[in-house]
C-alpha cells in the first residue's frame, strides 16, 4: 500500500508494511483507565480503533522522500525473513521491495537511509539475507544511525546477546556497522537542504525526528513521539514501550505546542489511515485533523 503527498517540491510517500487492529489499549497504555479511554473512542474510530475487537489499529510506515536526485528512506519497518519473538513480526514475507520499486525507491535507487531510532520495527529493511550474511538492502545508500540511541542500546545488545528488545541489532544494525556502512548523526544533522534532524528523546534515549522544510511548506517525520492519535488528545499518556517516561511526555507536549495551528504535516510511524495528521489547539489541549 502506497500513498503520495507533496511538501513544497519534495515528493513524500509512505509504504504501509503492516497494519491492523493489533494492540489492546490497556496493554499499550497501562496508565490510561478504561473509563478515560472510552471517552476518546469517538475520536479514534474507525481509522485508529476497532470496536468489534477492542484493539487499537497500529500500522508500520516506511517513509520515502524524493528531492531532486535524492531518494531518502526514513525508517525501514520490520523487514522480511527475520527471526523475531513477536509472532506477527516473525519471518515476514511482504511485497515491500516491489512497493518501493514502484515509487522509484528500488534497492539501487535509494541514496540515503535514516533511522530515527533503533527499535526493531524501524530498522528491519536496512538489510536483506545474502547466504549466511546480512547485507545492505540499499547498496548505494548512506545509512544514518542516531549516535545517542546506538550508544544507549549497544551495551544492552551485548549483555542480552541479541535476545529481546535488541534482537534486530543482530541482523539489521550490527552487520552494517561491522561492514563500515554506517554514519552516526546528532541533532542538527542536515541530510539534504531542507531535511534535518532534531532531538525527540524519551521513547528511546536517542530518538530523533526528521524535519522537512521545502518552499515554505513543512512536514515532520516524528517517529514514535506518538503511537496513536490517542496521545495527541492525551499527551500525558505514555506507551508501555517508552523508555524514559518523563522525557517522552515532555517531548510530546513540546512537539504539540510547536506544531499546533502551523499547518505542518505530522508523519508518525504507526498511525492508521491516512497515516499523518495536522495538529490544532482545542480548549486547553490539542486535537488532530487527518493529513
Ligand atoms: Zn515504533
């Protein structure tokens, strides 16, 4: 599944690798009492919550930007043929390569791959199998990893030997590091004119957002500052997978303040259709308009 938008002279596409009513609200948002969740349901149906199964609809996006001769991917989903503990991520066999090729982002065409953070659902297509090795899916691309996130996760990967939350390090992160394919970036990194990194820490310690500003139009790839629009309505609510809760909450409030009523297109990784939003102020808080 592919969608296209323009931001100034940049073409922005998203590939939906997976989507469905997968997440029990009580499990993803354990701090949100059921009664308070139920007040939000009218704002979440039908794109972000399935009433019949009581599950939040969560997608996995692979964002692609084309500017001039640059073909840039932001976050690379789960990937095919990777052994994963989570059954719905294990040994996938999707058509992502064909979908990427269809928008001119085939393996040879991509010039840069940027990971916002190093969770397994954001790095998977960094690599593909080549015999017993894992090699760059995009052989002509520069790969960019956020330095702070890498430094945070590396000791955990070593301690746990690639089991659990750093399992993707084994096949999607370390092979590229060991092959000398990776450049590490910090906030302020400019990838091409009008495309730069800013800190979005909290969900993971080194998570970055990627800001796109072209011809006076703005879009922000905000990674996992939010997992669902629920957190635009209730920015105080963290997910169970936010590593640094207080920082994640502060980042979310500051981001909403910055984006509200600016018209900027906000492009997270996990929203249901149409996968991006614009933020507006409502009373003392915030609301969203499908983007
Ligand atoms: Zn994620």
